[in-house]
């Protein structure tokens, strides 16, 4: 960039030509035009003491780490920030999914009360693979302590009966014509303790998943920090990742506390 200093008077040189004349609007316009031409030419000239004096100062050239370098670093930093924001959003969604799955599992646990949700996650083993019970049958409440399962295909009757028995829910279904009746045992101290232990295992599994998502995010952050992220930026992102982790571990504890109270009061 060129810095220009212009002193106005009555005469100036343009190259080797002195521009002067009587004062007046026409002469002033001519001198102004000459001065403008001189400035545009980018050539340094001298001037008489009483004339225009035009000085051209050339600024020092910036090094590669000047404005262009700083601008590139700024854009690179913005890109890193956007990438990490998207990465944390992804981590948030993963943890949210883990907690949501735990909530669904807790919903299926009922002490002494029949609820179709308690069979939602039962997997039925078939010759060609497996499927969830809700895909193969209609599940409804027959009365306060019995569920009724009506298979879409009669051939699935036996596999459904077997899978419910082996699902670890303490249920013993019985086949009646085209339906399966699933009695839900009344709550006892022993059954409640068993359920509470099961709840603890479910919650711990969710915690493990949340911690794994945190570790994955921290690893990606560490890999990025090896290239161009500053220590302050790394520290800031670590705090944000930990804040997301704390949010979902807190939700897990809240779900466990509420469900434990429900089971104990049943």
C-alpha cells in the first residue's frame, strides 16, 4: 500500500514540466488535474518550495506471515471450530440415543402390573433369523395381571412362547388356541429386589455407552490438536465435551432414581 502526502500551493512539477500560472478557478483545476495524474502515475517527484509538493512513501512489504497469513490462519481456525461444533453435536446425539434407549428399557419394567411395553424388546428366534415380538404379533392387556399376545402367523406361536420364557423377565406364558396368555406375577419383596438389580445393570450399561462416546470425542479432539489447535482451544473443547457428558450421565441417574422409587412403592 502507498501512503501519499500532498501539499497544495501554486506550482508543481510533473516529470520535468513545471505547472504554474495565475491563480483562479481554471488554473486551480489544471493544477489539481496535474497533481491527480502525478499521484496515479506512482512516480516520485520533486517540487519547488513554492509549488505543489508531492511525496510518495512506499510501505514495507509484509512477510508471508502478514495479513494474508493471518487471514489464512483465521479461516483455518474458523473451519476447525465449525468441525468441532459438528462433532460435539454428533456426540450429543449419540449420548441422547443411549439415554433414550435406557428410558425405553425402564418403561418395560413393571412390578406386578401388566404392560405391553414389557415385551417390546423380546427377540423372537426364527429359522431365517430374529425379529422383535411387536413385528410378529399384537400385544395387549387382557386384565390387570395378564397380557395377551396374538401372532400374525400361527406358525410363530411356539417360537414366541419359547422366546418370552427365555427373555429373563420371569414370565411363564401359556398357549390358548390362537393366542398366548402371559401372566404377570404379583410384586413380592424378592421380585422387587430382582428388578432393582436389573435396573442397576441397565443404567450401568447406559453409562458405559455415554463414556465411550466421550472417549471417542476426546480422541478426535486430540488428533486435531496435533496439527494446529492452540492449547486454549483444546481446553475449551474438552470442557464442552465434558459438559455434554455430565448432562447425560445426570439424566441416567435421574431415570434410575425415579424408576427405583416406582418399584419400591409397588
